[in-house]
């Protein structure tokens, strides 16, 4: 890769670095059954909402604006052949890390690291500062950090848009917890914005940076997301999902993806949609308002022998499998021998 115009030197998450980082998280999880976060966490409070699915297109487009991500998805994914399957796999991974016991988190992280390790190749076109034919790999720290940032930012945006505003302290707590999500991918703390405000600044700088350049590959994949209607639940709730997504995108990237342009008409349609959702959403029963993986986790913490039939049915409908995070099994990853922290210290503040 040509690094001439990049503000950083590429840094790669090797298997050794990944296992050291994940081992620290496993070692210092305060409650292995609850997992990384637990029922009192801000992460569970936000991520349990099914409204988060409405931000799926925004998060996906922001990721695809990074040429490395776009080419990795295009060359190493079944998105075009199985868009709904990719939707399910993405949310299964997110929900497993958020709501799974620590053994589930460890297993999922190791599988994802192995998948990312094989996702490498060369860019099919010159895109922004990246030359045609230059190599990419999915396990590059800055690319992983960008994917992490899109999820965190979108989760907060959708929660405040649909559910309720968050205080500065709540955002700070949520962001501190979200660092755990980054750690399980091997992202070092030194590369993470240290605070919520710093993460907001990071996102805004990235939105304006030519590192995010929508090339032909990213644009085609972006159009495919809407044409395929890969997220059927959100399409049911929001027929005008393309306008909804466009209104949530940074202006430069909205234009680059060819989304509906800003207009008073589109803004009114967006505002009507938001108003409708905000009215109807609280009327949904909790079993529909919260993701089935959240209810699985609650049943697991209560020591039940099996999650409820209703939860199993919803999980099958949402994620194509009846259970995702209910069961636990022995952790196969040994705790990191490199850590110097004392037992019981927060796993979200690893050195």
C-alpha cells in the first residue's frame, strides 16, 4: 500500500497480539456468566433495543466508505449472493459479544479473527490515498477501529433519535464500556480515542478525510444494500429506509453514495417517519422491543434450564437460529500471562 498521504502507518493485529489482548479480557471479566458487560451496563441498555436495526444501513455504508473494508466485503463475502445471511451473521456477532457469556465472547472473537486474517487482497481501483493494486488486510488496526467507531456512533445516534437523549455522563460510561468491544478484536487502547468527546471528534475528522473515499466498489455495494432489502424487519417498519438512512449520513458521504439529496420534502418524510416510530415503538411488548439475545442472556443469568419458546421463535426469525447466547461452555483461551492488573479491576480499562 502507498502510505504517502496517510496520517498513520498501518498496524496489524497479529495472532499473538490478538490472543494477548483477548486473554486479558477473559482474565479480568468480573462475572464470566454475565460476559463483558452485564444487565446493569449502559451497553446492555442501548444494544438490547430492536430500534438499533434501523441504523444498520447507516453503519454499513460508513464502513463501506473505507476502501479496505469495501474491497474486503466485495472479495471475501457472500453479500451479493446472500445479503440476508450477511445481515444475520453481522448481528449474531454483535449480539454474541454484547450479550454472551465470556466463553461465548472468546469463541466468537477467535472465529472472527481467523476470518479477518484470511480477508486480504489488493484494491481493484485507486480510491482516495490508496493506489490500485495496493494490498489490504481486514486485521489492520485502523480499519478495525473504523468499523468499531461506526457501530458505537450509530448505536448512540439511534438511541437518542428513537428512545431518549443521553446525558454526558451516560455517553461517557457507554463509551468506556464500548472499549471492551474493541479489545476483543485486538485493537490496542493506545489507538482508541480516550473519551466520548474524543470519539465524536475522531468520527467527524474521518468523515472529512480522504481515507473515507467511496469508490466504484463501495458505491455498488451500497446500492446493493438497498436494492436487496437485506434487513426485512427494518423494511417493514420503515418503507422509506433509503431516505431515513440518507438523513443520518454525513453530507459528503451521503452524496458520494448517491443517496437521496437534502430537500425540504425528504426532511419532512424523515421527520414524519421518526415521529411515527417514536409513537409506536413504546407500544410494542418488551419481547419485541428488545432483541431476543437480550432475553436469552436474562434467562441465562436467572439459571433457567432453557430459554423460553417465544424467545427461541423470535431468535429464529431474527437471526436464523433458535439460540445464540443462552448456553455456556468451557473457555478454551488461557488467561494472558502478560497482564499485570489485579483481579477484579475493570476489564474495560486494560493497559
